[in-house]
C-alpha cells in the first residue's frame, strides 16, 4: 500500500505518491479517457543466514481527472522516494448553464 494525495491549485492538479525504494524504470503512468493510472512493481532478492529470499511488491493507483485537466501536458518527477505528477489545467470553462425551452 502506498500513500497518495491530490491537491489543486489555480493552475494544476498536483498528485504525490510515496514510493520508497522504487526506481522510476519500475513505474508506469498512463491516461485513458479522463483517468490517470499509475502502477509499478518492485522485485528484491536478499540473503541472510537462513538463505536467500525474494520479495515482490506491486501497486496500482487510479485518479479520475476533471474535464479541465490537460492530459497532453502531464509531467512527472521522482525524487527521494516520492513521485510527483503535475496535471495542468486547460483554463477552459468546463460548465455552462442550460436554457430551458
């Protein structure tokens, strides 16, 4: 299980996911429609007095993005075990009033 947060400011949606010990090559970020999907896996082998052991961890996170999210301009950076994803807003109005006839 990995902790994640999503914050909103005036220009972007900011997603932060704690991934201690994960290498960026083991993380995948994809979009499908208005969904942002982040997944990854980590395989480890270590030895001790009892012998060698293998550890396998996998995670999946999915976020439904608002209509004003600019899916073409998403950026991501991984620093010190924290993946930070920035989803800019398009600035376009996403709602309108419907006139009743």
